[in-house]
C-alpha cells in the first residue's frame, strides 16, 4: 500500500466514528428514544444515496476488474445476497421501526443543515464530472468502507448494545450485524467490508497518480470528516438530554 493511501487511512482512524460523542453515547447504552429516532431519520438521507453515489464513481472507472468490485459492493448493498441478508437499507429501516420511526417519518423528516451538507458533499464528489472521481473514492468510499470497527473500550459494539442494552429484537439490529460491528457473528461480513475497502485503496493507487490528484483527495477527505462530525454533533445537540430515560424496546 502506498504512503499516500496509508495517510488517508490515518486521517480516517484519527477521526473514526468512536471519537464522536454521539457514538460514545449510543455505544455506552445511554441513548434515549429521541436520540435513537433522530439518529435514524438524520442518517437515512445519507444511506439512501449510498449505492447511487458509488454508481457515480463506478461509471467513470475504465478498468473492468476494479469497476466490477464496485458493482459487487452495490449488489450486496441492494440485495444482501452475498452475506445472506436483505437489502441493507431495508434493515436500517427495520432498526428505525424498532425504535419507533415510521416509514413516513423516514421519508418526510426535514434533514438538519448538517445532514444536507454531508449529502451534498457526497453527491458532488461522486457524480460531478468536474471533480475527479478519486475524490469520491477517498472521501466517500474509503471513508465508509475503511472505517474502524465501532467498538468502545469496554468491548461494546453497535450490535451488542442494540441487542443487550436497548434489547432490540433480532430483526431490529440486523443492520449492525452487517456493518463494522467487530463481533464474532459478523466475521463473514467484516471480510466483505475489508474487500470493499481494499478495492477503494487499489483505485486510489491506480488512478490518484499525480500530486494534484492526491492533494485533492486529501482535501476532500478532510472536508468530509469535518462535515460528518458536524452532522454527528448536530444529532446529539438537537436530540439528547441525559434527563430523559434510556431507551428500552417495548417488547423487552
């Protein structure tokens, strides 16, 4: 792996999701119903565009083998067939349903300005013909697929806290079985995520081949990290009070 790509990986690790107070609150088991519901409806617009943004990158990759790796990523997200799951977006909607979010709320809730900023960044770097697609590879694809596992110092992950602390039924936490949970139940899926991250790194080595492109990729990744943490901070700021009771699934 090139030193350039290693630097991008370091940037992601230094500001991984678990450095955010939002994720620290959720994974510690302290989230309220209002926080979890807001988390779902504000993360939804970003997740809803994931595969279409990756398609925007794939359409500009001329190497068939590398393009097919992106298509595999999209196929898994849209069908769940490679991991024996379902469409990943639908499992996230199920998580929302488990914490009290209706389908109408998913579709109709007004996004925070910080949410819109992330959406607009992702669409631009993945689809704008005036922006080299490696900006999208670095600041969307690698940022998501190369994300370190969401695990706190006590070993709790998004999967285990949803199951054990918030007591969601299995259909309510299925999404977290398939996304960076670092749990023995998710080994096969973690392998898929590693393959997708490896594809992003290979794309960057192959196509981000000038000083100008490498500088652009780093700039866009730094911008994406800033926007994402502002988005996380907004969710916590607008939807959390320690005075409210911690969420427990009603069926528990």
